[in-house]
C-alpha cells in the first residue's frame, strides 16, 4: 500500500492541491501496466493529470462508472506500447466535440441559446440525467501478443510502404484476428485507433463480418469513450460501401442484426453521452443520408434563429436537403419504433434526458415525409397512450397539463421545438389548440418554455392561428421585454411578415413598449439597440445612451426585421434613426449588430433623402469603418444609397487608407467594388462612369421595373425602389450584369438576352455593334408593347426592327 505522496513522487506526477481527495488508493503492477483507482469528489472527475516517467508521457485512460472515476495509466515498460502512439486520433478528449454532433460535454445543451435567443447555454434542468449505462460490464485486458500485433500493423501503415490493394488485404486479415475479442480491442484507448484504420480500409465482407461477430457487444462498444469512435467509423464505412449496389444485401443483413440488438435495450444506449452519437449515426445510415449532415442532427442556434426571423430559408423546405443514397426505410421504422417500445416509466425518463432528446430529435427529422409514422411517434413522446387515434382527437386532455409542465424542462423543450417543426398539419393544429391555447404567456415567461413558443410562432400555418397568438401575446410586448423574452417578440414580427397579417399592429406594439405615448419617438431605436440595458434600468425615464456598451444582439435583429416592413408602418422608427446624433450613428456603425441595423435601413423603402441624411452623419469616418470587417459592408451599402457628391466623399476617404485597406481580408473587394483605383488615378473618368451607371439603372427600372417602381419619386438607384418590386433576385442579377458590361465598355442591353454570337473576326478585334443604350431601351419598350397586342405582336415587332434598320 502506497500513500499519495509516495505514489506521486515515484511517478513524478505534478498535481495541484488534492485536499479534498478521499483516502483509499491502490497501486497494481502487472506486465508493465500501472493501474490507479482513486475515489474523488465530483469536482475532480474531469481533472486532467500530467503524468511522466523519465522523458516519456503516459497515456491516460478514464473509465466512468456510477460513483467514481477509474484512471488507468498504461506504462511504457511494456514493449507493446512503447511506440503505440499514433499520429491519427491521439488528440481525443473526453469533453471534446465531434464533427456533426454536439460533443461529449454533458453540460452543453442541444442548441446553446440564451433566454432571448442569443447564443448562451440554458441552465440544465435538475431532472437531466447524464449517467451512463447502469449495467455493469467488465472488460478484459487486451492480450500482450494481440497488442504487439496491432502495434506492428500501425507501424506498417505509418511507413506508407503499403499500396492500396495490399492495404485492403492486411486490414481484412487483421480484422479476422479480432474474432471473439472485438470488445477488448475496440475499447482499448490505443489499439482502437488502429482498429479504426482497419475498418476504413477493409472490404465490405470483412467489415460486415466484424460487425456481425461483435453484434452482441455492440451496445457496450458504443457506450465506451474509445469504442464509440470505432462504432461510428464502422457505420461511416458501411455508408461508403453503399455506393456499390452489390453490397446492399450484405449491409442490410448486418444492419438488421445490429438493430435487433439495439432495440432489445435501447434506453441505456440513448441516455449515454457516447452511445447517443452512435445511435444517431445508425439512424442516418438507415435513412440513407450523409452521416455528418448537420441538417439531421441538433441544429446550431444561429441557424435556427436565422430561419425563425426569415433571414434564411428553412432546411425543411427541401431546397437545401442533402442528396439521399440508398437507405433502409423498413429498418429505420423498425429502429425508431423499437426505441419507443418501452414502458411508460422509461418514456418519462427519455422525455427529460438530454442525450435521449438528441437521439429523438434526429429520429423525428429523418421521418419527415412519413406522416403516419411521425404521427405515431410524436403522440408517444407527448405521453398519449391510446392505440386507436382519431383525427381531431389525437391528444388526450389528461396529458395536456403534463406536456405544458414538461416544456419547462431543458431536454423536452428542445424536443418539443423539433416536434412543432416536423408535425403533420393535422397534428400541429391540434397541438396548437389543445396544448398551447391559454398557455402562451405562461410558457413565454419561462426560460425554457419561451423557446418552444418561438418555434410554435415560427411554424404557424395561417392567420387563424396568428389571431390566437396575437390575442394572448399582443398586449404583452412590454412585459416580455422586461422579462428578457425578446426572442418571442422577434419570432412574432417575423411571422407577421411571413403571413402578411398584424404587421402594423406589431410595429405599434413594439414602439409603445419602448417609448410611452408622452415621449418623443426619437428614443425608440436607441432603446431597442440597448434592450436589456434599458429595460433593466431602475429608472427608465432617466436612461440615456450608454457609450462603450455592446449593443443587444436580439434588439439589433428585431430592428433589422422592422425595417423590412412597408415605410408607412415604420415612420417612428425611420424618424428615430435619422435624427440620432452623429457620434451615436458612428457608434452604431462600429458595432457588429448595429451595423446590420444601418444596412437594413439603407435597404428599406424609406426615401432616398432620409437615407442620405443618415449616411452624411458618417462623413469623415468611412476610412475608419472600412478597416473593420463588419464595417466594410456598411460602407458599401452607404455608397450604394448615396448620390454623386456623397459617393465621391466616401471614395476620397478610402483613397487615404487604400494601402492599409488592401491588406485586410475585406479590403480588396471593397476597393474593387467602389473602383477606388480609378478615382485615385483618373477622377473624371470615375465620375463619368458613375453617372453612366446611374443613368442605366434609372432607365432599366423605367423600362422593366414594376408599376410602383416607375411611379416612384425616389431619386436614388436600384436600392431606392420599393421592396415589393417584382422579381428582386432577377433584378439583383441583372444589376451585376449591367456593372460587368459597363466596366467592359459594351452596352448592356445590346447584349443581354441575345443568343446570336458575334462573328469570329469581331471577337478577335473586340468590335461589337455600336448600338447605343438608348436605342436598345427603345427596342425593349417596343417589344414589350407588341407582346401586349396579341396575335399580331410578332409581326409588329418585326416591322419595328426593320424600320429602325432603315
């Protein structure tokens, strides 16, 4: 028996104060392997020990059990481990993150969001249970001869002396040597790295043979820190082999065996931080989607927020879905139903467990398109026990209160967000009316429940649902902002824009919450920019602009959404931002979120005169702003919204910092976009080109813009046209084409839409037909008028062309 002091001196371990360590410890020596078992308080579970013997480091293996941590130090005296460190994969960390998943850190939640929707972790629920399997399974040590054999293989592969064909044969032979010992090899910290290489390099027969042989131990492998990497590597290798149609049947047979083993006891695997990763990969393989596809795993909070606020198209709209390969739909259905074919007590456990929530979220996303199966799975997760479901009576009233309370739990709130996202419409409508009606403000007030309400609002289908939402939340804007639930308001604003209802009322309610009726509207934008700072102040009437404080992320996003409304709805906001003091405007432009607000205002359909008034307050600071990564795009927006005199002032300031700006990441693009080089060397030519570009934009909009665009009194360019003009994406592309042709000296409209290629001689000499822009616009107008005349349009158009030629 050794004391701690003797042991640490013997192994030269440098450890901070271990004052709280519990006394018992044992030292074993066997075959060059040192094994230390230490019982510690919970705060020492994740402590990393720096251990060395002489000049050689000792690999650390940590085994988690119910009540203590077992650390095994693999000694370097054993020849089988002297060179066992491989470059590949030696940087595994128990608390690290995996590509495409959420990492092993049990303290990290699914989406990592703040209460108001920004990126900060929610507080873990007291019911979250992150313990691993309660089943005790003792693993045998790897035989020394086996360890030496794998070391030789690792060294052989590292030497790069093996060609591809020989590598496949070696991998297959090595896997055969593991027969009956897969559990020990897969869960060994060092050998598991070599095993991963073998699974990646072998043929499909040996890969499936390995998985069938270890099928009975697959759950234990998947729940091990090292074994989980092996299991996932095997699953990814199966996905690669699916590209070969001849391998489909043998892979299907192997997966059937694995799925039967998994559904025999799925709860432990789902609740394990390692096993849940493996199970989600297995679900993706059965569906036939890319294993690492982020769409079917827990989505990042920033992506969710962008979708909810209409800044990004939803991944569920099908436009961004990954390409499906061959899948196993029957196995997917069998696996998902088997995971939920457990007792009511187990379902209650899965509802509030963090890692189970991850698995269930992935399963629900993979079932999109199969409404019948989705309906069945969602009702089970909501706690419904009836076997025969009838439309309009899917949800039992007895479970409604339980579901409302569950939505205040971290894990279930994340799960419920996905349920609302994927639920078939008939079920979504019933969830809305039975569960959420008369509970919206209660849930919105809760630090977890408010995220579920945001998801509900973001997926509202029609105006009747918005009527119910507005009835409960419309009068509560100020209360929600005071509680820090600005994410709910942001989602409500975005939904009003998407469904084209309650738009003006949203603007009025937000303005009233930020500024009382007896106060000037100039305070609206500053108070929303500093949302928490203002609403948490003790005396709001004495609140003033707070310099040096970071602007509120959600407040900035709300203002960006507000400036997408029609100008007649947002006059108080337009007035507030345009009468801000110049130094305050500069501070907003320097803030990453504030800069996006200025850009949103400059892209709105406010008048060009008001936009130029705001741009003018930044004069003298465009060079400073352009040096910032977030400010450079603001400078570009200011340039686009300006008239000729302001544009010249902006470019003049950039000339003074041109050298420094060109060395930044964003600088070259900005200098090229604003044509700073031409202005510095030939200012008259630059002015001429800008004037020509302005004239072309105006004539183009006069000809092809919507009726509203033609009647517009704005004296700006493309940016000043109303936001509801027709085909905004096409017009944006057209504008790029205009810029390109103007820079090349070729009249734009003379070339656009023409399928006729110029003669080769003309191509070589650079000579193109010298039709003027005015002539082309005249032709375009004539053609457009002729189309409206009906059957004789083509003849009239031909006559017009002949007349112009003569």
